[in-house]
């Protein structure tokens, strides 16, 4: 039941952020990308902090959580920096190529968020 509640809440937050009205003159791609990147960062950070604070108990439940956390600690900083760099590139030069690069970089960090969410739910940290 808690998993359904958490997933519903997450979906509402994403939809709410996606439906917020833009200020006149703001680029939807930039605004939504900034919102998405921050949301992804917050989720991954929450998982990594939860894993660190509960490391021994979580490892006893499922040793795979250590590998997942270690993998995210290794790959996420570079992937997130790449997404931020692609956002900056798009802000400076709003070409289709830069937009595609930005969307690709966001898709990579979205995969990290999905993994973090999965482990949070499985470990009870998403309650």
C-alpha cells in the first residue's frame, strides 16, 4: 500500500511540475529541464543518503543495495554534470542538435533516478 501511495505521490509531483504555468518569455525546454534535473538530483541524493545512514541494516537485507549505491556514486556525478553542461549549451545556442543532446543527457540521469527509486521502495526508504 505504501508503494502505491509513494508512486502516486511521485506521479502527481512530476505532473504538477510539468503543468505549472510558464512565465511569459521563458523557454519551456529550459524551465522543464531545470525542474527535471533538480528532481532527479534530489531523488538520487535521497537514496544515497538513506543508504549511507542505514548501510549495515540494508546490506543485511540485500547486498545488492551496496553495488547499486556504489554504481550511482561513481556514475551520477559525471552524468549529472553532463546534463547541466548540455542545458547550458542549449541556453547559449538553442539548436535542434543541442536540444537532442540535452534530452539524451536527461534520459541518462532519469535512468539513475529510476534505479534510486526502485531501491528506495524495495528497502522501505520511500515511505
